[in-house]
C-alpha cells in the first residue's frame, strides 16, 4: 500500500539500507487517502469555503465587498493540480530518491513470504501491509445515486442543495465546506448529537454553532431511499417520513479496512471485523508480517499511520527499538468553527482517573466584536485531581487545530495544571484563555483504585 504508513515505512527502511519495494494498486494514487481523497484536498476546500465568510465579515473593518458566485470548476481544477504535484513528489523524490522500487500493481499474499504482483511473484523477509480503508456505503434503494468522500472531490458542479448522511468528522467538515460555498446543507444524524467520539460539551457546543451558521440537522433520523427525479434532482426520504429534494446526497458513515482479496487468509494473518490485528510493535500473529494505519484497529489519522510506519522501520531496520506511543494524540475537526482536542474526554477521564476537575470558558473572540460574526469560542481543560496532570484539552474556535498542536507536546510531557497556570500567554489571542482559567467549573470526587494511581 502506498498511503501514508506505507510510504513512510518504505522510505525509512530504505534509508537504513534495506532493499525495499512498495506495491500500490493505484485505486486513489500514491499518498493514499490523505493526499488524494482525504486530508489534503479537503483542507484546500476548507480554505476555499472561508473566503465568502471573510468577505461578509469585512464590513465592520471598513471593507465593503460583495460575495460573488464561486467558480467551482476552477476550485476543482486547481485542487487537482496540487494533488498531481504531490503524487509526483511522492514517486520521483520521496520514494525513488530513497531507493524504494515503486511497483504499480495490486499485491496479493500467496503465503507468509510470497507476494503475487501483476506480472511477477516476489519474496520478502518482512512484509508490511498498509492498505488503508475505504468509505462505507448505504445499502438502500437508490444507493447508486449516492456519492462518498471518494467522489465528492471530483464533483463537476457545486450542488445547490446537499444532503449529507452521517455526523462524524468527514460529514461535519463537508457540511461546513458546502455551507461556506453557498449550498443549502442538511446533515442527517441517527443520533441526537454530532461527533460521537468527542467530548459531550464540545459536541453540544459545535452542533449549536453549525445550526447558527445555517446548516440544517435532522437528528435521530436515517436515510431509507433516494429517488432520481425527471429533472435530475434527488428526493432523499428519511425514516421520519420527511422527503428532502436536493442535488447531491453524500454518505459519510464511516470507513472499513480495505483488506479483502489480498491473501491475508492464505498467509494465516489474524483478522477481526476486517481489521488486521497487531501488537504494540505493529506485528501480526505471523512473525514476519506487519501492519499499520487504517487497516488496523488504531486511531485512524494520517500522523498516526506515519508514526507507526516510522517506528516499524526504526525497530526492524535501524536498531532504534521503539513502539508507537498513541496517548495524547492531538486532532482537529476542520468545521466552521474548528474543533481541536487532545487527550481524554470528560467521560473517559472519569473512567481512567476517577477524581477530576473541569475548567471551562466560552467567549466572543475579539475579531467577532467588530466583524459581527456570531460564533463563540469554547475551551475546556480536564485535570486528574490526584496528580494535577492535565489529561484533556478541548477547544472550539477559529484556529483550534493549530492551537492544540503546541499544547499536545506539553501534555505528552506530563504538564500539570499548576504549570499551565504559570505560563505567560500571548496577548491578544484566543489561545491565552487556556492559561488564565483558574476556577474549576466542576469537580468529581471519587476514590482512586491503586492500579490507576
């Protein structure tokens, strides 16, 4: 697989002198999901969606401008050029320069050491399987009219009305993208709140902000049918009986590992629900077969796959024995506004640490006082009472993803609340609010089992 994990593992192993070949089936392109149909093109579209809002908010600062109709085809064309540039860099510079042989072919395991390629069979001492994931699709009448995150990046026209099924980070981010580009957006969520894996306060707060921005959220609802009308539009029917006429229906209902049909069963690799089971060293149950990234039950983030692939190469080829440390991994949801988070949610912290203190703050950012924008920022810090260690930091607000990166380093180093409080902030910024929260919003006192201290 030529995604993030595979490219990193290959390059580092080759740097250490290993003879390395990387096989990629070309389903999305070198760089995998992230570069081709994920993080990178999505972030470009997030950037694009912000310009219309900026124009509208410029009046308070003396800029009188009108928002025109965006040129969607120009957006897609320029996005495609950037992705092609990155593909070429991966192949011509990152991999070939490192001495990695790139084989454009599907790879299928014949046994624990033998791989069948398009026109030849090869053997290897060590095999790393990093084939990534693939979007799930609804099995309902009219599913042929539904697109996924693979196809959304290649829409030829901007849809005027979009129905997005799901409420995870992909669904929420694309809701913000389409809303920013002027589409009428409906998000269909089978639960009552978006982003089920995140902190409940953040979920509640961000959902309120999305609704304020004009996104319609159909909670506790499911799509049951999509019908194409004679005029080319689509009728999306929900289990509530509501029918939404739209131009595009997008399913963002999670992803599955792309592990079928590549011979893992022939090699005897242990699987569970399609995922390749690995230990903390990325080893499968077969001694010479390893795996990393989204095809394993790990945190499904590009930097995690990169880290896992790098640790594998260091350990197996570089004499630097290390395993991937995935505690306090920062992440972001590039919604409008952003959500940045690192560490444990309140519920997770209660389960792990018992006694915790919760610090919260919400405020109107300085910029919005003049721009007239109505979105507010929200911050939350979770502290383990018995150690004073900061174990969770969460933020909703513009730039939250960038802000959280710095704090994640401190959290990994064991930062305490006392140390956070003693930090001098940068003024005036939203980030400085993290170092000024002195009074606990709430405290949960529970006995701490000896095993958790």
